[in-house]
């Protein structure tokens, strides 16, 4: 399970993106991810909940913001200056 291994990613940065709407099987990722996964991942973890999204459909709801946040995350993680 993710919760058991996510702490091994530290000290590398991690970005967790989840949906705020409840999935019939898993429930809301907002409830799972914050604070459980973020706490288990460590200080280098960032979370972003897209309230109108379910699981992986965040880019469909906010394509420009999603792209911007991901580029910023990877630029920071890899020390890229644009």
C-alpha cells in the first residue's frame, strides 16, 4: 500500500494531486491524502486537492493550472530556472 512506502521517497520532493469529489469505491482523496499521505511522505511533500475532480481527472477540469503547477514543481525539484 502507498501509505506504507511513501515515506521512502523522502528527502526527494513529491507532489500529490487528488480529487475533492468522492469516488464510490475509495471515497474522497482529500480525506485520504490530507493529512495521512502528506504526513507519511514527510516535509518535502506537497498536496493539491482539485475540489471538482475525482481521482485522475484534475487535468480535465483545470488544464492550464495543472500544467503550470506541474512545471513549477519539476523546475523547483530539478533546480531549473526559466
